[in-house]
C-alpha cells in the first residue's frame, strides 16, 4: 500500500497486532464469586476485558499480555493467573 | 497603480490576500516589520485569521505545524537565529508534508552577533525539505508569496516553502510596487483543501513512528515531490505572468546571457547591482551576462547547466560559506556539471557577509579579473584584520 | 473492526503500563470530538507503530518539546475555521516532555489562554529512553542517570512542582490525579473539558519497567503513592485549592517504597532508615500543606 504523504496512518489499525503472544501467565475468569464491580474492565491497560453476561467477565486472549492487574484488583479473588501452556 | 511602500509591508499585504487562517511569529530583526504589519491587519479585521504571539520561534513553527495539520492555511516569518531555533520543527513540517509558507528575512548568523544581511541562515537549512525561493526585489518578494502557497499546496508537491528576501536591503527599503487586490488573489490562489487533516469526522494519525521498513520511502517520496515541484514552480510562474503580467523567471532567470562568455550567478537582491555592473561592461563591449538562481531547493541542475553551457567562466557570488568547503552555491553548480563536457570554469566568490556592502566596482573587479583574489574565495578581505602586523624596525633589531 | 473504540487493542505498551491505562481512561471521557497531540515518548511510540495506530480520534505527534505549542496551533485553527465549539483539544505528554524540555511551550500555551486541556502522564523518569531521571523524578530514586551507589542515594533533587507552576499562570483549572482512581480521572477530565481556557491535569502512572515493580501491582502502587501522601490528589480552580482526596489514615512511606526496585537501595544500605525518614517528611509535609487528613 502506497505511503500517504507524511506517512499518515488510518485509525483503527492496531487490531492486527495480537499482543496475546507476549503472555506468560494467563488470567482465568472463574465467573463464580463475581460481584460485577467491573474493576477488571476498568483497570485493564489493553482494554480487552469484557462482560459476557451479568456478573460474568472474560478477556480477549488475542490481546491480553498477562499483566495480572485484573487478578490483583479483583476483590473476591475471582480471577486467577496460571502459567500458560502454549 | 503603484504604491510606494516598505518591502516588509508589501509582503504583509501579499500574505493577507492569501487569506491565511493562522499566523504565528516571534519578533526578530529584520523580520519584525512584516509581522507587526500582519498583527495590525488582523487587529483591524482586514483578514479573518488568528494571530498567535508565541514565546519563541520554536513555538511559532510548532503552532503553524498544528494549525496547518488542522486544515488551516498558515504563515510564519523569521530569520537567522530564529530560523536555527526552528530547525527541528522545519524538518518535522516537511516530513509531515505540510505546505506552510514562511518568509525568511535573510540575515547573518551568530557568533559574532550581527543583524545585517547575508544568506547563511536559509542556505544552512538547505537539507530541511523546504522549497527555497529567493526574491530579487520587493515586487518579486510580494508576488512570490502568492506563488509559494500555490506551489506548496499542489497535490504533487505538498512541501513547505521558504520565501527568502534579503534582510534590510529588501525588508526595510521603500519601492513602488503593484499590490494585489483580494479579488485578483482569489482568482489566482484557490482555498486550501487538504485531503487528510486533523478532523474528528475522519480521524487519522499524523507523526506516527516509522521504522526501517518504511522510513526510506518517506524520504524517497519527499525527493520525488521536490522533483515534481520543478515543473510546478515554472508553471505557477507562467500562470502568474498570464494573470498579472509579471515574470521573474521560474527556477532561474537570465540577463544578457545569450552570447556571454563570463557569467555571474547569484541569488537575491545583489542581482540588481550585478545587472548594473554587467550593463556598464556591455557598454564597453565585454560579453558578460547574469544567471539568477530563483529556486535553490529544488536545485535547478538541468536549467543551470543548459543556461551556462556556452560560458567560459562563471563567477558565483555567495552570501554564505560552508566553512571547510567554501561557497555553497558554486559547489552545487560544479556538482551539477559533473560528468558533462564543455564545462565552464566555475569560481565561487564569497561576498557581502554580515551586511558588508557590495558595490558595482567590486563586481566589475570580479568580472574582469582585476579584483583581489589573495584570500581564497573571500572578496575584499581587509588585510589589517586578518594578518599580524609587520614587525617594527626596532623589534626586528631587538630580536637580531 | 471496532469503530466506537477510541483507544484500540494491539498497542505495544509494556505489561501493566500505567500510562496506557490512564490515556485510555482520559480518552474514553473526552470522547470522539477531540483532537489530540502527544509529545515524543512511550505513549506515542507504543500507540503509533506505522502503519498501525491505536487512536480512534485525530492524533498528531510532532516533537518532544512542542506538544503544547502544536495544540495551541490546532486550537487557533479550529477558531479560525469556526469549529472551536464542536471540537476540543487534548494535549498530552510524559513528565519529561512536560516538565523539562516542553516547559517553555507549556508556559506559552497557558499564558496565551488557549482552550486546551493538557494532560501530563507522570511516571517520574524518561522511560522511553531507558529510565533516566527527569525533573519529576522523586528524591532518592535510583534511575539510569541517578544511580544509587557508595556515595549516592539516587536522585538528589525533589520533584518539580508543576501544578503550582501551572496555577501561577492564573489558568482556570489545575488538578492532579492517579491511575488508581479512575472515577477521579473521569470527574476531572469532564470538569476540565467543560471549562474554557487552558487546563492542566497531572496523572500519576506507575511504570513497572522503570520502577522495577511487578506489573500486576500497578494500581496497588499508585494507590499507595496517594495513601502515603507522596502524591497528593487535589484541584486548584482559579488559583484556589478547591478539593483534595483525603487520606484519613496515612500509610507509612515504607509500604510504598518497598514494592519498587528503584527504592531497593534504601532498604539495603546503612543509613537507609534516615533517607526513608526524609521521604516520610516529604509525605508529611504534603499531608499538612494540602490538609489531606
């Protein structure tokens, strides 16, 4: 694709970069004791945690880098970080 | 109808009829009269523009970068130290392909501090990716601003344009000039309509980080745009001539060059003096002529070689020096001739630095070879300022 | 393609990056009718790796020191084009780009009264170039250019008080915030954008790489910076302190320092206790000055 003058980039183009490949530990959303506080959504630097249904959250492993903030911030320990077997 | 007006004010008037939306500048001699006049014009509502008084030239260049990227035609002006403070932004503006127009009121560069004219400032910004045009007189300077926007905003070019006019010699001199009416300007210069700009309805990212996989191509495309501008500069000069009946050359211009054996090449206001010298030598039957370089970037290699191919000797008057190499323009002309046959003898003559007067007599001396050439390419060097004094007889005796 | 997202996945910030999290939050609140600038630094690098970009709003990065000046130009253009009522301008920079190399441009933007919200993501060092000290690096922090050693406790200088410098310009709104308090960021960005004129918000954002902390502890550490009093959260409106986040029972600074490798020397070297005492005094001074408890 020819460069635009000034190497202007079109928006919404970083989705192709699947940062999930960086991960060592992966979050497991147990969806057991979730209170629906959304701290996991709010505190995800990737913005890849989402609501599946009421009080059930999960994350998009295509982008999750496995930082573990969601697991630390979850008040009810409903998210567990496990070593990923790739 | 001609108006008797100072060069700076004529330029401010020309910028006004280009309908800039944002003007930003920081005061520096000898650019001040241009931006003072523009501030007054904006204050009086003659043009609907934002005039942003910044805290440095760095911010002046950054403000017009931001405004041009938002789709607003933008203008700034500076000189010498201010131009150098802008240097980082200048490369950024051209890399982002923003067709800003800036006046450079050419001035010497510090140290030692010197506010008078030469062209060391703009010539040192040679590689910044800006188109550089040099005006010979005030009429050309004011006309050049309309041409500059039209050249820079051309879709095949999209590069910033620096209009260079000699500080004081042009900026502060009064000459009768034809000012341009708003109606005529609008007919010549369409409004600025960029394809991509900062706009929430169609968001784009400007200034992304480009790695080894594409950086070279950004530079190739800038070089290609500069090459495209060669034709655009000529076309715009002709369009201007068609509408206004004024023509100063496109990339170059010539004066009594057809049969000239000895030619003077130069840029800017000194050409007026050069033409006087040539006229007086022509009266004596000497075959001398003039080549004016109007565009320094893009450098008109082909046009210059074609124009000089019949000459035997070419003197390039240089108001700047690349210390450690010599004349800048003469080096480039020599490079342009490289590999060609029938190359004239090309000599650089460094002259007029820091505002030193350039007289008709000096130029005649250069042309007929009677001038002093004992200081490399430097013309009219004052011996007592560069050489140790002769020791006195007493001192010689004492040491004996 | 998720068109409504303003800060997309696929950016290349490090694990647990506080700056990415804060920038995402700011943008969510600012909404789509905003033009953003950013100084050179991590944020620009990890979001705009050509040909990709994570920005769903118009974004421009020019240089390190001119984010505020470029934003000034954008605002002037919007005014001249008659779009100033519809589009807001958000300028961004890290602590170095804001407090050091970009301070002159920032001061100019404040003084000229541009209608721009400037957000400084403060991670307390030049992280993008490999953790060198900046004017916002705290006292006794070990960085690449202020290492701890036999004769050094790390950075000798205190954090430059940029919010006070901003407020001294007489601008209508100055605030600090922290990535640990997303609702606080939301309220402040909303409030700032409702005010005409220059606004400044400095958001404390841990950098796991530079602070040598665990990525999962980013929020925890940011929270402790506030709860110890080391990073006070407050608002200054038209020169008056109008709001603070109370710290009812201040936590001793050790609790904050011990989670970060950049302060590890304070716990290993003889005399470290005295240095920690000095840091505690800085926290206590903040608590007193801003009446945090």
